[in-house]
């Protein structure tokens, strides 16, 4: 007999009415023209977002305007709010120079869950929260109807792509050559600038600099090989009048940009003990006495000096002004957390008299991860990035605004070896460096501090010099040890829910430093509380406990959400109560019929056929938009309501504006989710990613919303770096050379005289997507896209138009697409798009909710003789 579970979560779930099993996904913002579902089930959100629901909505769609019949619900049962985007200790802390190998505890994850068996007394009410209170009576603050409503974004262009991991198929790569001398590459010379200002030939319309700039952007945009680049250089030269100064060899091309590049530093280290070798260590490693006279005994990594890059950025027009964003931003709610500046770690350094209260100073966030370069090799590229937190979020992760600190090629880097060369640069930035600020037209002293870091779980263990996430004390936020859980054929390290202290005991920066020093000074072979030794991150000025972010892309999407899909749909679990294998076809039918709007980057793909190929962005769309309507009514209510706890909590923590009560409420949701997880799915699946959910609210308190430190932006940059590898020899040198050249493009554009045609061409190649063809600008961020066609509207619409705009227009022009900020709205008359729906809208009129479709857009003007592009006073209507 099936055992029933009462989940006392106050969810207020309503019954869905399904017709034709067809859905769309919606973006909803009351008071505006918004996207909603055109069929019976939607993921709806309101101003509170306090509950997770799958909402039934029967729509009566008309061609132009229609009123919807929507099931009523109690104010205490609001529906799911869907948002997407999507700090430090000021004292400088010393550390010891120590490098140690990480121990990975390999476990086997297999077996079945425990039988569902618990009684009414197993409710999760009364569980302790981080502030000492309990989950009793926790509910959302419903006072402010606009608490955290925000446009649902696919987080601009920087979050759209996660298809970066496509390793090249080669058998081997060659690292041998004499370029490995540990020396710096050339820095800027005036000679290149003088040569670049000369025309290609007498009377040529292009200068050498313009030509080289366009060739560089072309080769980068199309990822052409070195051989193809040489052929292109020769081809261009042959089209030019003789004599000319065109560059016709790869050596000449690289030499031109070599005079413009940031200096590169090549560091070599011993392959056997990872000791960082000096230029005098040419025969034997001074630590392990291994032979380092041959390349087989040494490896290399590249440092791109940080200070030089910051100096270059400051010379760029508008960059210093962008750094003032933290002073100029407009918050939706002054008390809410809306960016990293509202987190506890940043506020400690932003108080009057503190480092970041000074407009010229900056803070950095680091990121690293391993990217496989070749399919047939375990060698990976490990880049180290820094982003500048003071930039507006839309510009924070642009490739030209990131700081590329270093490139490690090999297996997992030894943290002491990899980070040691950067310590001098960080110390220099902490003390202050002189830079020329173009916007201020003067030299200023800039100080910087490393505020926080983000990465996936394996990289986090490497950077913090801890045991891996699947080992004892593997959590970097608390001191829960975990335990080994049998899987039938082996065991796996799990973190079962702790009833007495779900979130703790909490780690502290001081305790982590103390444990690291004990391991080092006592030369212990075993970690203390998971700490294997000191890390140079402590010398960066970063709080090791509160400054370590949890990336929701890896933890929630590629961790928990992916694991749940595996449990639900893998045939090996078909006999479990949670299995949905028998309903897979029905769920797939719902999923594939969804027509998402254009702000979602990918259309839904079948679970049955494509789940193994889903990208992180698809797991994001599944969690935020597709999963609840696809599962409602098919999944057992117990498991559905349990899963809804996760969806609601993550959605709120990823929103644009988060209140203190929101965080506390999400904490209660996640405690409830993790408390029931072991009972519903089995303790062997209470893995580190599930345990990590408990710490998400605390990370939001310290560092801001989840989208602030999401790895989506960095993963996209990783893909761009991998595309710079076009051969098997010296892959990280290829990346470093190409990267340094591209980083100089903004400076070249600013300092070199570039014609309008050249500038237009370079801008076109630098764009990720082809921009929409805007016909005319309506109001700054609103534009007409496509043709304007003169028309006569339907007779029944004319009175409505006159009532709306207050006069009878003389001319009407029809257009089918409209650009609103970064969002492209399509009308239903635009027939070229069939798999998306960006024309169904919900709007408010006199307090009543209406639904309809945008049939077309209309431009109305008083004049009678102007063309479609006239500048006379006009009104634009849906």
C-alpha cells in the first residue's frame, strides 16, 4: 500500500486543467506588456513569489485583445516568482609558501533509494535556522507587491552560450621548443604605432594598422588556422598595388602585434614535485633532485601581468566612469540585496574611510576551471580570470573587461605553484599602482583587493587546498564531516541532513588559517577538518570562508537538477516510487510543445532523446520555466511539492532584488527540501551538491544574488579561449598570443586613426549575434525592427485608437517586430518564427487582468504627406 506523506509547506498548489497538453513559457511583470502562456498551464509569478505552483489558466484569445478567465486563489497562496539573470577582511594576511597534492576520495554512486517510510511526526516544521530561530511560521513578506519583480533575462549576451566544451580531436601536442625560456615577451614600442599610421601603399584608403586590425578580427571571428591566415595575408598583398607594406608571413604578423602586447611571463616547474623553478635551476630540481635539464622533466604555465592590464583598461575612454556604478546605481528597494555591493563582504570595505569607499579603488573576483583541449589527452587548460566588481553587471564579464591572469596547461594545478607568481602583483595592487585614467585626464593611484572567488567543486578544493567535495569535511562552508554510505556494490561519501544543526558548525577564515598552519608546521600527512595546508588565496586578502561563492550553475543545475532528472527517468530506477520512466513520453510531449519567448536561448529538447546532451542553459530553462508545468499532474504530488521547494528557493535567490525576509524564507524552503531528500530518494543520494543547497542563502547574504558569481559568463569565455587553439604545438602559447592581441583592440581603436568603414567592420565581427535591423528609434531603448508598411487598420479598431492617443491619425504604418532593450518582440503576423511565442501578452486594465496577442505594431501620425520614416509627432501602438 502506498504510504502518504503530508508536506506542511503552505504551498497552496492549485489543480491544473490540461487541454491538448500544449504550453508556452512566460515572462510576467504586472503593469507592462508581458509574456504569458497561451495555453492551459504556465509558470506564473507575482510580486511575492512565495510559493511554487503550476497554474491553470483558460485563455480566450482574440486577434487583438481578450479578457482571460483565470482561476482565483487566496492572497496567502501566491504563485511562483520567476526571475533569472542570470567582502573581505581588510587586514592583509600572510601565508606560508606550501604546495601539496590533493587527495581525491573516489566513490561509487549506485544503488537504490530507501523505501518511503515515515510518519506524521516527521514533518519538517520546527527545524533550526542559521539565526537561531526555527521554520515555524516562516512565510514570505507580502507587504510590498513589487518586492522583487524584475524582467526575466537570459542575462544578456554573456550568459547565453555554454557550448564551449568541444575539445579538438588530435592525438598529441608538442611542447618542445626554445620559446620556453622564462622571459617576458616584448612590450609596447612606438615603432609599431608609427608604421601602423602609414598607408598600405601610396594613395591607399587604408593604413597598415586598419588593415591589420581587420585581419585580426576576421581571423579571430572565424577561428582560422595559422596556415589559412598566411594564405589570407598573401592574398591581400596580391590585391594591393606594389610596392606595399602588407605583412605576408605569420612571423611579420605576430611581430607587428608583438610590439603591442602585454608582456608574457613563462614559469617552469618540476613535473615530479611541482616546485617552481628559477632560471638558475637548469639541471636538478632543488627539492626532489629530479633531472630538469630536459623538457620531459619540466612543465610551464604563463602569467599575463595583472597590473599592465589594469593600466590598459584605465586608458580606455569611459572605463573609469563605469567604475562609479556602485555610487550611481538606482536600487529597486534600498534595503534589498541587488548586487555584490549589498553583500556583507563588500559592505565591510565600503563603509566611509574604507578601501572601496574611495572611487578610484576596485575589488576583484577570481575564477578558474579546467577545460579539456584534446579528446585523446587528459591535459586541460586552466585559465585564471579576475573580473572587476565595480563595473555594471552587463559590462563586468565582457571579454575586453576581464583580467586574464594566467594559463596553466596540464593536470590539476598545484595551488602553491600556480598562485605564487601572482602574489607579487596582488601585493602591488594592495599597496597601490599609478595609472593614467583617460576619463579624468590625470594619473591616479588605484588600489585593489581580491574580494571573492567562484568555481566548480573540484577547482574549489584545488584553490583552497582542501580535500575534494567527496571526502570527509569536504564542504568549504561548514564543518560537517559527512559519512560513507553503502551503495550495494561499494560506497559513496554523503552528507545526511543534520537535524540539530543543518547549516553548521560554520567555518571561519581564522579557523581555516589555523588548521592550515597546523598541517604545515607539524608536517602532518592527514588534513585537519578537510584543510590540507595553506593557500596563497589568504595572502590575496580574501576571506576563505565567507568569500568563497557557490556557483548555482554547477551546484544546482548540473548538480541537483541533473541528478533528479537521472533518478526520475533512468530505467535503472524504474521500480522506485520516484521513477517517471513510464510517464516519459507524456512529459516529453508536454516539453517539446512548449514555445518559449526569445529571451530563452534554447528551445526545449526531448528528455528521452537528448538529455545526455543538454547544456547548462537547458537545465536552467528546465528548472525555472519548463519543469513545473511539464510535471504537474503526472508526478506524484508528494514528490512534486518537494521539488517545488527547490524551484521556488533558487528562483528567489537568483532574482534582481532580494529582501532579508526572502533569504530567511528561502533558507526554510531549502532546509525542508534537504530534510525530506534522504527519505524520498535515499541517503546515498544526499551528496555534496544537495548539502550545498543549505549554504546558498548564506552566500547570498555575503556576496549578493546567485547571478552575481554564476560561472555562466566565465564558461563562455573558456569556449572562446579553446577556439584560439588551431594546432597541436604550444596550445597555451597560441591562446596567450591571440588573447593579448585581442585585448589590445580597444586601445588600438582609441589611439589609432580608424575610418568609419573600418570601425563598422570591426564592430560587426566583434558582435556575438547579428543585430536586428533597426528601422527607426522610438524612444532611446525602443526601436522599430524591419519594414514600415503603410496600411489601413480594421474599422473596429479606429475608435479604440482615437480613444487611446486622443486624435484621429492621418497615416498608419504597420510593422511586425519591435526591439525593447535587449528583447526582440514579434507579432503574430510575423510568420518566419514558428517555434517560439513572443507575442502572447498579459496586461492590466483598471485592475483587471487581460490576455491577448500582438497581431502587429502600428505607427500613427498626424501628418498626411510624409514618408514612413518621417520625424513628425507619432504614436506607436500594439
